[in-house]
C-alpha cells in the first residue's frame, strides 16, 4: 500500500534507477512499509527534498520537485540512522515513533516543466507498440473472416438461389433467404433496447471526446481531476446525441410512449452508476476515508444531472422521434415464422462469451496499464495509443456483430436485435473477470479498497459501450439490413 502526499499540486515521488542503471526514474507516492523474507517492516522516517526554481522576479520562488526517502527505524529517536529496522508482528504490540526532515534544493527545472519527470517515467512505448500490433492482427483476422463470409458464402447462396427456371420449381429455400418477411420485425422489450443503445451512443461520444482532448494535451495529468470532470460534463451534454439516436430508433420500432422511453434513456445507466457510487461512498464516510466525496459535491452532481442531462436527453429524443424513421425496403409479414431449435453455441450466453474473446484480446494489454494507473498510483499519458486501441475496439465490435448476426440468420432465427447488442458486450463480461484476476496480483484486497468504485463502474460502462458500438457503425442498422435483403 502507498500514500500520496501533495505539495503545491505536485505529488511526492520516489527516485529509483532503471533496469540498466542508465536512467533515473520517479514513482508517485511512498510505501508505508516493506515485506522481506516473510517479515513486515514499517517505514517511520521520511526525508523530504523540496526543489524550487528562482522566478523572474526577485524574492519569488516556485516549487518544481517533491521527493521522499523512506526508512525504517525501531528506536525511540527515529531520526537516528544507527537503529535497527522496525519490524511488525501480529502478536506483539509495538510503539511507533514517526519523524521527518526537510531539505530545500535549488533546481534547474522551470515551473512549466516540473511534470516532465513524472510523465517521462510513466512512458514505456515499446510494449504499447506491441499492443497495437496485437490489436491490428486481430482486426485483420476479423476483417478476413468477414470478407470470406460476404464473398464466398453469400456468393454461393446467391448462385444457388439464381438457378435455371427448370430448377426453380423443385428448389427449396433455406437459411437466411427465408427471413425477408421477418428479419425487420421489432424486437421484444423495445423500450429497454432503445434506452440501452441511446446510453451506449452517449458513452461512446463521451469516450471519444475525452480521448481526443487528452491526446491534444487539453486534459493533462498535471491538472488533478480534469479528466473525470471533463468526462462527467461531456456525458451530461452529450445526452442530446444519445436521446436523438434513441428517439429515431424508437420511431422506427413504431413505439408510442416516447416520453417513457426518453425518461428511461436518461435515467437507466446514470441512475445505476450513481446509486452504486453513492452506496460505496457511504462506506468511505463510515471509514472516515479522505477519498470520500463530500455530500455537497454529490448534491451538486445530482442537480447538474437533473437540470442539464435530463432535459437534453428529452430534447434529443423529441427531435429524433419527429424525424422520419429508417425506411424498410421489404415488408414484414403479419404472422411470424416459427424459429427452429437453435444449437447450444448460438444461444445468447455462449455466443456472447465467444464473440467477446477477440475484441477483448485486442485491448487487454492497454487495459492492464489503465488498471495499473488506478490501483498502483501510476500515470497514464500515452493517449495516442489509447485512441488507436479505442478505434480498433469499435471496429472489432462491429465486425464480430456482423459475423454473429449472419450465423444466426443462417439458422433461420430472425430475432437478431438483442443478439447483436449482447454479442460484442461479451467484452464487458470478460473485463469483469479480468478485474478479478488483476485484484489477485495486488497486495491489497479488491473489495476493501477505495478504488472499488472505479473498478465496479468501468466494466458496466465498457459492457454498454461495446454493445452499442456496432449500432451506429451500421452492422445492425435496420435500413442497411433491409437493403441487403432487397438486393438478394
């Protein structure tokens, strides 16, 4: 476990050397102790070195560095360097004496460049390039698989469908060609699907905007809280985008209770996440943790959501509902076709897990660095790599949904709306499993840590956004699928 002390918005750092000994790097925070040969030693002596830079004006100084050296000493005078190490045992009560010293040092680093040491230490571009190459290989594999399906399978089916007139009398249609009158039938629980897709579009726009702004340097780690603040604000303002898309899709499904659908779109995901965070924050209050969010801030966020996000979602939903629905080129039969018995791997659960493997494999390396930034007090700065991985994730989700929907239609199952939603959402489920595995590598327990709220919120967010990624990309677009059946 580590503590982070902050001086003039600059976190304390520990100096260490790189593996080859050629570089001096810095790690945020300081450890509270050390585990050596099954013995626990507590650090109780701290030497702080504060670096400053002489400003342009006489008598003005600005802090440019904040370093710490931790030591363990068992004597009553913990400042004495000759004492033995302070060892902690379960059955013995130990009196701990804390001490610290401060050293001021004039540095050559300007105030504007004081974060460069932290950002340079957090950069490891080699393994990020490996992550990009790994993701591109998976994208090429999915693209090749999709091209093979569209070129070979569809060409073979069309060739068999366009037989000579003499063969047409005895030819019996099979597979997806039987579903032209049922493929665009509205799904069950239309309001819930529209609300989930609208929230996913809203999350996707927020994620893209935050990544782009961070990549351009507008959301720097040097400004504490800027990223989370921008994310929450953009999510509220992008409610008009999610509401517009959800409203038009709800009009396409011939829904009537648009106000109820708009309210569900505005409250489903934000209500779930805010309730989770509020409950977890109560436990932090009970433990008197410094990481607890003040009640006034929680009320301010609630007021911001009710006064800004909720009206914007209703406005977007209203204009989307008034717009012309997506046009269908084929008619839907009045009597639905019976659906044959499906194979076990084409059911929602197995197909969800199988479809989520490849998109998750494309991003799990970058996900490790994000979790490390949350749990191990590291700084994530390579937003350009994150942008590439994000684009690759969206492409993978869209392509895997196309493949899953095609295989489902081949089994004469025209209920593809929810399947296309859950297919790529398997990455969120795998993210939850990966979170549990990542927690086993930490010295602290996952469920007893303040970062629990971040870890619990991330997988559902990824689940919902990944599930909605194929929809705006066109793989599940109703008019796109309608045109395909018209051509065939």
